């Protein structure tokens, strides 16, 4: 099992006056640029360019919470809205650089979005305790969504299994809800977390559909949602876990949160292989490039940092 060590490659710092928490963070389809939120909207920046970022999209939302590209790279889904008043999903056509569709019918913020791995469906977690599932087609970018309701408090995270057969949602009610994507029926509820669940991530390139969750109970838990089994608990955290990201090879899991630390967790045990102080503030988002070479952290103070990932020397393993 290889151990990864991190080296800082580029630091992007928001202006002190205008900095807002980084809650939307993703790589562009070609892996050469980052898209993330600032006080001015959504911006795009080259990984190795320290010049002022190019404005991508100005939104009239007071809060942007998430952004995600579909597998084809054509659509960028952006989530947010007005807290306590309106939740919004915007679909941005990456090729034409135009807004293709906008949905704004939720009663509160949209907190997260996730695409099926085959494309064609988009799930949105809502602060109004629901999950909305959209069908995204060529001629109808956003259909009227199916509403999935079983959570009793705000939903903070959604994720599709690698085979797209399951949708997992999680939130402030401390549970993971497992939904059958073919029927939109609730299959089971997993209630082992002892505080709010903030993030979800499925393990890539691995059979068994293993899903990791991170929460305010200072744990990362790994599940087999198809059979309702909790595989293990990683307890080596001293603050809430807000963000998770698997290495594309599936052999390491990255976690980050309230401590400002990034941890590298062994995929097959509860061992923390390495950690480093990536921020002096809370880290809300992690993103990893498709080739596994770069990890990006987004923090409460507006900092976006790009880290180079390389194999550690043998003496450090």
C-alpha cells in the first residue's frame, strides 16, 4: 500500500474584505482549472496561475454551496439560494458558457449536488429536509424533480454508488438514507453517527460499493450501504469532519474539517497514514484531480490551496 505525502503547489487567497467560506470547489473537466465560489460569484482559475481569477458566473444568490460537473463535462451544476427563503439549482452549459436551466422551487438552501456516474441524473440535498432528483437530457436540461422525503432535519450530502443503483443522503438528523434509484424507494436507514453527517464519498475502482461518511461526531465511518453494514470507524479526529475525497485509485481516503488538518486514511483499515496542517481555519471542501496528482482544499477564510501529491520516500512509510 503506497503512502502519499503532500507538498504545496499553489496558494490562492481571497481578499480579506471580500473573502467568504469556500463551499463550492471542483476541477474543470480537463483537470487544468479550478472552479470555486467567492464573494463575487463563481470563478475559474488555472492551477499554476497566480493572477486574478477570471469571473465565470455572477449569481444573485447570497450563498453558493456546491458545484459539480457531470461525467461528460458538458454540464456544471451549481447549488445555493437564499437561506430560509429559496433553494436554487443552476445548470451551466460549459461549452457555450451559458445558463441552460434554473430551478428555484425549494423552500430553503440547496446544500449539495451529485451526478450519476453514467450521467443523466442529478441529486440535490436540501435544507428543507428533502432530496430532489432531476433528469437531465439534451433537450430538457432540468425536468421537474422527484422529491425524496424521509429525513427529519436538513440534508447536507448526497452521493450515487459507482453502479448508480443506490443514492445515499445524509444530514443533521444523524442518519444515512439509502434510496433505490430505479424506484426512488427508501431501502434502509443507517443511524450509527451520534451527530450531524456533513459529507459522503463512494470508493472508486472497488467492488462492494463502499461509502464513507464524515460528521460532527468527529468520526469517519465506512459502510456497505447495499446491505446496511458499517465496516469500520475512523476515530482519529479532534473536530467535525466536513469534507471527504477518495484518491482515484481507491487506495486512500482524504478527510478534513474543523481542525484545518488533512488526513490520509488507509482504505482498508482505520489507520491515519499521514496528516498535515492545510489551513488555520475550518476546511469545508476537498477536490482531487482525476489523475490523482493534485488535492485542493477550500477553507472558511476563503483560502483555496492546491497540493501536489507524490509517493513518499521509503523511509517515511
